[in-house]
C-alpha cells in the first residue's frame, strides 16, 4: 500500500528520501533536464511504497499563489502515483485561500484537466494551468 508523506522543503528527511532521485539522470530526464528545487517555502508530497520512493510533488507556497512547478513518478505505475499525489495535494489545498496553479508536462495535461485545472498558457513541452 502506498503512503504519502508531507515534508517541509528543508526537512532533513526530505533530502534523505528524494536526494538519490533528484540527482538520478533518469529523474532529471523526466523533468526535461531541469533541476528540482526546494527551500523553506516548499512542501513536498512523497509517495512511498515498500520503503521505496515512487514519486513526489513539491508545492511552492508563493505569496500570492501555490504552484506545482515540477514532479516525478516512477514509470511502472506512473499514472496511479501521479493521481494519488495530486489528490493529496488537492485535498490539502481545499482550505487554502491562495490560488493553485501548475506547470504541467504536456503528456499529463488530461490528468490535470480531470482534476479541475484549466489551461492558461501553452508552450512546446509545458502547459500552465490554474485550478478552477
């Protein structure tokens, strides 16, 4: 059974859990070569199954919005992991007064649309979306 951990962006446990992934060439390739970022204004949602990190979504808590700007999910059960992580983020964000936006990779557009996001801008590899 998959467990979702929620950790602050500077939590030592975060580095131990996601460090091997965020420096892995396959994970960086998944993120189109862009590095993963964190800091005190981030909250990370981490999917763990059988003591293995299966994926994560860092949520940046900006002053005027909360934003998903990158994410990762293992290939074997990619859709399930991303769906579960996104559901957890959306549940937590229900009580927030800040708008929620996401920069989504084009192959994942349909999942975010299913979750109530609308397209606000498109590029070649990414789509900016806003939660309606």
